[in-house]
C-alpha cells in the first residue's frame, strides 16, 4: 500500500518520514586511479570518508557532474561513499544481457539489499549501522562509460558494453553519500534507513 500523503495548508503534498531496514551485502575500497574496488571484511569510516579510498577527503575537484563550477575548482566532497543495490545491479545485468554485474566493478564501497528503488532515495536520507556509523545520501550516482569499460573488462567476449552501460544503468547506479558519523560497516550486518519528509516545491 502506498504511503499516505499529507496535504499542508499551502496545498503542497508532503510525504512523512519513512523508516525502513536493509542489509549489507558487500563492503569495498577503491585505491589509486582505477575505478574498480577491492572487497573487504570491514569498512572503516572517518569524517573524511574511507581512508585510502580514491574518493576520500573533505574536498574534491569539480568535474562534468557539476558544470556550474569551473573544472577542477575545489568543492565540497559529496561523493565520499558510493552505494549500490544488489537488486538494481541485477536489473542492469538484465538490461545489458549479461549474467551479472558485480558491485566492485563499479567502484562501489557498499552493496546493499532489501531496499526497493534504492537509487531513488532522496537527498538527506540516512543509513544507520550497528557500530554507530551514519551515512547521509547526497544524490544519485550517474552512470558513465568509465564504469561501463570496467564491466566490459571483466566480461570477456562482451564487446560494446562500455557504450551501452550508461543507458542500461540509468537511475539504477545507486547513490553517493557522505559520512555523518564515523564508525565501521561489516558485510552481512543490517542497517536502519531513515527517509526524510519529502515535498515538491511549487515555486
């Protein structure tokens, strides 16, 4: 049953706070310049992200994802952690006509399960882990040819995947997040999800 919408006095439909749960399927870190990540037993988080990961740090250089900034200008890093959904990876694999797409091929730091439409989690959603670690969702992760090339590299004999990947993974590539509270995350544990109140600005 769909969640109820609350009509406010300004005639804006508002969806109340939602609370859900999910499970951690995989954790990984991506060191160096390559997009691929290495699976780990435990992921340690600081306020700067994942130590040693290519996306760690309070700042990052502006790129094509933020064309309103001058290229390479230092901006706030909203991409400390990359999270994908195992259910959505299965859809991507189906769209590509391949057996599987592994999360570490895409440089994901976290692969989760049990959360429907994971890539559509709104900004400000938070994932709470048993250690006390908290991740804040900053937005969708756009698929790109670089990630597609890594998928193609792992699937020998499947030429052309790099070009097809962006369309196959559109709005299924997961989300990026920042570390709200340090801690650790282990494969196999469960997490709590809090989705904030949502509304559509009518201005």
